[in-house]
C-alpha cells in the first residue's frame, strides 16, 4: 500500500504570496514609470506654457515639447534643465521615470522566480510504498536501510527523525516535519510497520498519544 505526504498548504502558499505582492508592486511602479509620471510631465508642460510666471522666450521653447514618450534623450535632458531653471516643482526627470521602470522590471523578475519557486515546491512530496520511502529530494530509502526512528519530538513539535544507512558505514538522518508536509501520520506509521528491526525511540507518553 502506498502513502503520500504532500507539501503543506502553507508552504505552497508562501511563494504565491510573494508572487502576488511582487505583481502588485510591479504594477504600481510600472504605472508611475510608463503612464502616470510621463503624463504628469506632459500636463505640467502645458501648464507652464500658459503660466504668467514663465517668460515668453521660455514659452516659445516649451511649445516645441513633443510629449514625454516621443522626446529623445537629448530633448529630455534639455527640458529637464529648463524646468529646473524655471523652478517648477513636481517635474519628474528622465532619471526619476527610468528608475521607476527598472524597479518594475526588477520586481517582475523576482515574481518570475517566485513562480518557479512555487512550481518546485508544489511538486514536493514523500512517498512510502511496500519497498521503502522516497524523500522529497528524490532520495530513496529501502526499509532495510532504516536503523533508528526517533519519535521523541513528534507530539511536541510534529517532527520525526529517521537514521538510515545511505552506504555501508555511512549513517544519515532524514527529518519528517508535519509543518512542512501534510498527512505525515499514516506515512510514518507505515515506516514503523515496515522497519521492525530499526531502533524505536519513543516519548514516555507515546502509547497514549500514538502517531
């Protein structure tokens, strides 16, 4: 009979929370970098052209503004300088807007890694069958390899440590944590039933509170 303990729901949700938050912040930064701030500068340029505090010779220059998304890098630098001379506050420079765009791109990359993390985590599981147990890492442990089953922390922490012989004379420990994997109880019972020759270390009240 086969028993499967899949990754816990919380562990699956963690990367999705990261992806969700990243997408929200990426959208906010992208909105400012591609829509809001360029549009604000265009509207501000229009106000300066009709402002009584702007000299006529500057208005003549401002009238040639092609729009933020159509201006060249040289034109952006030129108009950034003019707005600075006119001492108008609220203008977003090329650096301001480019920073918003790069931040949005960077957060998007993090979101992509979060999606990859979710894909990898969601596939993790532990499987016990008639011949042994396969860990989430892909490590296969046959029943004869198991030397000790430590249940002392199961009741208090939901953790069971299993020592197994990975190669002659080489003992390793596999940890089974109920916070990381769901439905560990039936699987661990199967491990215990198939490993009668393994040393079993139980807490004092194990009989009254079995797995």
